C-alpha cells in the first residue's frame, strides 16, 4: 500500500464523515423550520386574542361610567 492509496483512503473516510454531518445538519434545519412555522401560527392567534381583549376592555371602560354605582 503506497502513501497515495493511504491518503486517498483517509480522504474518502473524511468525506463520508462530512456527508453524514451535512445530513444531520439538514435534519436539524428541517426541525427548526418546522418549529418556526408552527410558532408563527401561534403568534398570530395570540396577537388576535390580545387585540380582541384590548378592544373589549376599552369598550367596557367606555360604557362602565354610564352605569349607576350600587348604593351601600
């Protein structure tokens, strides 16, 4: 076995390791993307709920002074 064969074998082994790491990175990036897509929908829903609650609170605060206070 010559030095060239040994070098080529070492490079092939390193290349296989790099390919495995790239595959693992792809999987991780896919999971992160899926989590972001899911979170994006949740943030929109949360924003709508907060907006609705603020609107209802403002309407109640506007109407509440018009009601007579209970007498004790």
